[in-house]
C-alpha cells in the first residue's frame, strides 16, 4: 500500500487566492512526522512545514498552514494569498518514527500553477 | 550559512561507464541522506549516514551502487556499469540531529543522463 498519496491532478489558483493541496498517509506507527516540501523547476527541495503526530494544534508557518486530521490520516497543505513564485511541485512526506534517524517517504507530488 | 552542495549539477555518460557524485552537507550536520528522483515521481530513499557510518541502505541500492562518507563530512555516490534505468536526479540531504521536526535540507541535485 502507498504510504503517501497525492492524487490531485495539476492545480491552478489565481494570484492572491488560497489553495489546498491534499495529502493522505498510511501508517500503523503512532509516532510519525509529516513534512511538506516545495520543488521549483530548478530542482531544489525546499522545506515548508512540519506536523508531528502528537501535536495538538495544526502547524502554521507564514502563509503555509497544515490541516491535520489524524483520524482521517490526512495532512493537507493550505497556501494563503498565493504568489506567482508559488508555482512549483509540492511533495508531502512522512517520517516514521518521527526521529531524524529515519528516511523520508514521499508522495508523487502535485503541480501548482499560480495565474496572474 | 551555506546549504547542501552537490557536484556535478549534470552528468551525461554512455551506458556501461562509471560515475561518481559528490555531496557536501551543511557543515554542522552529521546526518546525510541520498535519494533518487525519476521524472514525475517523488524522491526515493537510497541510503543514510550518521557521521561516517552507513546505517541504512534501500533495496534500490543494487550492487552497482556504493556510497561513502569517509571522514563524516562530504559523501560520494558511485554507480558502476551504468544502465539506462539509472537516469534520474540524485538528491543529497542533511540534517543536524534527531530532534522531532528537524527537517532534511536538500541540495540542488545531480541530474544523470545515460546515453
């Protein structure tokens, strides 16, 4: 079974509007961490936001926030006030257990295009 | 604060040749990871070092692949007798410690093309 599922086709959003990028995950470990990364066309993976499985509140980082629904095993990324520079691939990733001595398992990614 | 550095950025070679990539992590990071990313996919884990010790290897890392981190600083990834299927982006990442939420910081990658 896929551990990280990102099934949205290419997403489009108008500049200055908000957009939600979906991510569902599968794990039997109660301790895990979820990450979102941005990959522009240049190729570098840029860390955006982190949510731990025991965190009581949804993570926020500037214009990025995570809609974490543990029972549904989803961790959707919300980007507010979209900018042209947000156009990129976005990857959801999981680390289980949540310590750093563990690899990241990535989804297939979602392409986001911001329209002026 | 310099980020993760990977060289070369691009490598084109003929099938059957050997190639070597280098990764210089962020200086205070003792954990180093290699991933492979093919077109339209997310990165897939290859191997992981803590200091100079290679602690985990994926089954994706066939006998033709070898990675080293001899002094616990930079790392090299070598592919021997390259095949068409080795064409991919090879990404290196590093992290500082095992605190929860510590992200892995990625380099720009080395894009390998096999002719």
